[in-house]
């Protein structure tokens, strides 16, 4: 297997977060991510020395880290999520942007699933969010038929899932991303009634996926997946010391109702309008 024959790749870049109110707080970390084509997982498992699917290795992708988190194949789970929104890929390509397990551990605040129809057209984006309380949430968003490859996807929604203990549920997200190519660009701007609260970005440059590249990634980013969890708590402590106030966590019933209302509102918006859902997941890297 040569790197030219596979779509799965690595992105090396930075994650940045900047809080704007009631005080300034900014940080930036070097990081990496994988863009994994689900259909290529068996091939990657066989051909890459340091990568495995559902088996321990230096780097690995476990089905139970995503979706239903019970070992159900992600494609099966994803097709069910899409079907509930009336979307049928007819066997089209699915890629997920996430971090793999590294030395057996991973914590993905946000995984982004790019879902294409068998014709190659991007049909939907699924935002899979995980918080530090052991919970996860999924937003499914159809892509407007007028959208063209290379254009930015501009999306927004009301907050519907508790992520940060320092941000109230009364918030809105504006999301901007492009489908990954030679470069990676994801931007989230979070709004509260008083104005813009937070900007979070993830940028990166594409790199071919080989066994040698994975080995060099281990050297360049040792224990990176452990650092994600550590950074969440470290930045949360810094925010608390600066005076950030803890916000009450809503009950599960209230949060479920908020989520249901958000999805219903999305369905009522005309297809050619700017809608779609965004999550606050990347902000959780900063305890936000």
C-alpha cells in the first residue's frame, strides 16, 4: 500500500482558543488529527505497522470510541443517524476527523464526520461531541444542495448540550469549516446575550499516512491524547483562578428537551437558508 492510494491522512497544526469576556484568556497548542476513511480501516490495519483497528497498537481506532460506544460499527450507527433525518448516502464515502487512540487512550471533544453520497456530493456533516462528564451528543446536519466543493460551510445553532462548567446554556454557535484538503480549517465563534464570548480554531496541513510518519508523530507528539485531557483541567483551573463562575448543570430532562427543540427548529428552516448545527466541543479543550 502506498500513501497515494489511500484517502486517510494526517493533519499537523494548532488548536487556539480565545475567551473575550468578562476577561481575556487565550492559549494555543500544537496538535495533530487523522482524517479516516471508514472503508479503509481494514486495509490500514493490515498495512500500517503502528496502526490497528479494534486492536491495541501505538495508534488505533476503536469502534467503541464513537457512535453508540458499544462496539457497533460506526458506519451502521451513522447510517441510522442519517436515516432519521431523511438522508441516504447509498453507500457513499464517510470520513471522520478525530484523534486516534495513542498508546491505548483517546479523548475526542469533537469528531466531525463528512458524509458523501455515492455520487461524491457532500450530503451531511455529523458533529459528535463528548464532554468530561462521560456524556456524548450528536448533531446531524444536511448540506445545502447549493453548496459547492471548496466553499466554506457557514452554520449556526443554539447551544443544546452541556460542555463547559463556565458557560451558561443560553449561548449560540457560529461555525465555519471547509472540507479537508491540503489544509484544515475549523472556526467556532460562540455568542451569548452580551456578545461574542469565545473563538476556537483548528488549523492544519495535510501529511501522507505511512508507518514512518506515524512513528515520527509519536516522537513529535508524545502522549498527545493524554495531554488533551490534562489541558482541559489545567485551562479550567486557570479560568477559575481568573474569576470564571461555575454555571449550573441542567438536568437531563431539560437538556434533552432543549436538544429536541433545536433539531425541530433546524427541520423547519428552508433548505437554502443558513442553518446547521455547531457544537462547543473544541472549546472543552480549554475548559470552555
